C-alpha cells in the first residue's frame, strides 16, 4: 500500500482582510505539535496526513488557538476555518486577547 492509500487531508482557510504587510497577518499552522505551514490572510493551506486523530493549532505572534482534534479517515478531507473570534461583545473579545492570548484565535470545522 502506498502513502496515498492511507492518508487524508486537512485544508485550512482564512478569509480575513489584512491591510499592510501580508506577512504580519500570516498564521503559522502546526500539526501534532510541529510547524506544518503558513496561512496568509485570505489564503489556504493543505496538509497531508495519515489517517487517525491529529491536533491542529494556529498562531499569530503570541496569540494562539485552542488545540483542535481532527479525526481523519483514509481519503477524507477535513476543512477548517482560521480566524479571530467574531461572537460575543467587543469587551469580552478584547479581554480574551489580553488575558488569555493562548486561546485568542479560532479554528473551526467547516461542514
């Protein structure tokens, strides 16, 4: 069996508007604790991985998302959206960025 027969994909998209230097708005994507790629604003990154459970996380500067577990089956593609939280009051979101930067970003599955 070759690698394609036992692998799947994780696709991560960002639809954020970013003004100025696009490199400053880029998310760093990690897969299972290892840097796996860079996701520019309004961009997309595709990660090939073996079937099974994987942990995906994004970061930008010192801000991070919560670790997100993804179950991949053979030949399956899971799509995720990387962003900042857009729900709750502005005050609550600002407090999250200041007090808990390790969960200030959002990584959600697109169904």
